[in-house]
């Protein structure tokens, strides 16, 4: 049975109920297709505020070739309580002896990463295909989603921006630009019952196309989150509201677009490095050096060579993380597949990331010239039994879809692409011959155009 409003929001007040109703019943409201709730009770809220105090007051610190004091007890906890780590039964002399893990490890059996001492009464099962072509299921708890708020606050403070929250207003709006996605109006107990929206700019999600403008301006969210494609589409609409900041994630934010967005919205545009497995990791700082300030006091980061050896300071390698705030997914030396260098631009014990190379911005266009988000391609390909694929669009609009070995008729895959890109879409199929390393899944020769 669906949860009641009070089950979704154990702490909801009359003013919170009033705001939630107004968000749903506004004359220009979108055709929301999902109901969510933070499911935060007083005990969970107390824990989140303690986490927030830690995040906002304690800078991640460790000297090169060392690790924070919390790491050793964390390793022992994982070896004692987590089935995946316990079953390895290896004698460890130093931290560097711990075998690395990767997305495929918990993708195959996510339950093996759940510690024995953790309750799963409020289990949330989150499925994501990410941008790497490796579908994975992440097990989580309601408290985890709300713990993103303190990390967003820490990121915003690097630009002198405060997210105030409070009943009767909208604090966060996640902006999407997809063929289809979940959309909702919700409340955040951590933000004093402020509104939390997920909006899709696709006109088919609205009664009238101009409702997108009217609804956005009416609720005037403090902060926007989204990806560069979504922000570019929002910038093309004649919205009057200027938020305090935009937080870009999921794809690399190119400097040229960042400058254009800052001019359009007259506010800072933050580039957030984040993963589903870890939550927000670092935020880009302004300036030509492109340093990314670390956000989580209990997330230790190494940079490793392909063979697993630590890279010297300033040498490029794979971002590898230990720790995290999801109680059901404690990570030990988890290789992210993303590349960066670890640097110490501030002092000898305050590390930062530089030159992050992860998920690049990808812009596709259909045969009518309309923007196609790579997330829509991911959703399209989920129906097929394909382990891995890449998609490239040439300047003439033609597509090259490369697949791992498969037994799916080519005409079915071509038809699927044409259902998204248009009946006249030209597409050819190729093959992925190796699984070594991390492929860039989506590429395009069609560049971003000014909003």
C-alpha cells in the first residue's frame, strides 16, 4: 500500500502540509508523476544535524602518504561486520595491502556490502545505470538522501552562499531535461520543511509550455541542481527569477557554458564532483587552477596507478575512495573509474583534487534538431541485454552505437534509436572488443550552442 502523508513525513506540521498542497495544486504545476517523502523522524534529524556540524566545521585533512585517524578503526569495522570484506580473509600488513574494489563488486551482490549490525527495516533500493554503462543497485536508507543537504551547504559556502530553508518557500529544485523521468514536489525536514522540487523541462510534462516559466518564477527556488544540458535549456526560457546558485553535477561543466550561465542567472555556478556510491565528493573552486575542494571529513581519497600503486602528489591516476556516509555501503579502496591528481594547494595537510576527468558533457540532437539528453539513451538501452555500449554522434547527425557481444537483432536496436531520435535517423552498429579500463560512454561532435 502507498505510504500516507504522515508516513512519508513523520515530522510534518500544518504549515508543511499547506506548502505541500500548494506545490501540487498551483495553477501552473507540472504533471507530477511521483510521490516521495524524506521519512525523517526526530532521531534521524538529530543524526543529520550532527553530520552537518561535522561537515561545516571540519576540513578533510591528511598529509601525503598518510591517512586520517578514523581510517584504521573503519577498516577493522568493515573486516568484522561487512560480509564482502570479511570473506576475503587476507592478512593485511598496511592499508596499501587492502585489495581495491570496483563498481562490479557490489553491482553483482549489493547485499554483501550491508554490515551485519545495520537494520534494513527502512531499506531503499536504488537502481542506476549511471553514465558508464554498468547498471547497478545501491542499497540505502532514508537518512542518506537527507545527508546530501549538509554537503550542498558546504559546497555553497565556498562561494559565500547560504541556503536558508524554512517553511513556506522552496529551497532546492532539481532541473531535468529528459524524455521522461520521475518528477515530484516534496518537503525537506532538514531545511525546516522547505520545498524540494524535481522538475522536467520537457513540455510534455506540463499542461502548457509557458507553465514551466510561471511555476519556476512563482516558487523562486533558492538553489538549482542539475546537469549542464538542463541548465542550458532553462537559460533559454524567459524566466525572471535568479536563484542564489546553480549546482551542476552528473556531467563535466565546460568553462564556456559556465560563464554563459553565470551571466544569464547572475549567480555562481558550482561544478560538483559527485557519485551515487559516495554522494558529493568535491566542489570546484573559482579560478584558473581548477582545484576541487573536498567536502566529506570521513572520505579518504587516494590516487592510484592502473596496477594499484599510490601516485605521487600531482601525478594523474584513478580516484579511489574509502569511507562514505551510506551505512549500507561502506567503501574500502573503491576505484571510481574517474581520473584526477591529488594536490596540496593550501597547506601540507589539506588535499584537493585537480583536473578531474569523469563524465563529459554530451549533447545529442534528433532529426528535428531537438536536444537529446544522454540519460534518455541510457533509459532506452535498459531494455536490451547488453553489458556495455558507447554512442557517438557525428557532425552530420549520424550515430555510431558500439556494443559488447550480443544476440539482439540489429534491426531492433536501430528501431529503438529511431524511436528516440526520429524515424529517419541514420545509425550504424559496431562492437566493443575489450572491457579493460573505463570507456567514455557518450561522445558527440555536436557542440553546445549558446542559450
